[in-house]
C-alpha cells in the first residue's frame, strides 16, 4: 500500500527551517573549510577502499561527494557576492 503524507508546514516555514539549519551548519565552518574537510573524508574513504576491496556503492558515494562539493562551492560563491 502506498500512502502519501502531507506536511502541515507551509513552504515559507520549510524555507525558514532549512535556512536555520544551514546557518547552524555554517556557524561551525565556512563553506571553503567544509569543502576541504569533504576532500579529507573522501580521500580517506578512497585509501580505505584500496585495502578493503570492491565497494558496489562507490559510484553513489562519489556522486554524493560531488554534490556536497558543488553545494559548498555555491554557498562560498553566494557568501562572496
């Protein structure tokens, strides 16, 4: 059975909630620092994978990494503007 759930929140309240989450995230690090951390995490993953062997989710993990990097770059560009 496929049920759909509907949020009682308005689009404006969702945008505000996302904004608050992003603000909290970037209070910890700048987007450029986060991108650097992502590279460190991904590099560690790549090194581990060489030792651990094949990972069938490797491509999915790369796409997630790439999307997070693009997000950080876009946030850095918005901050600079």
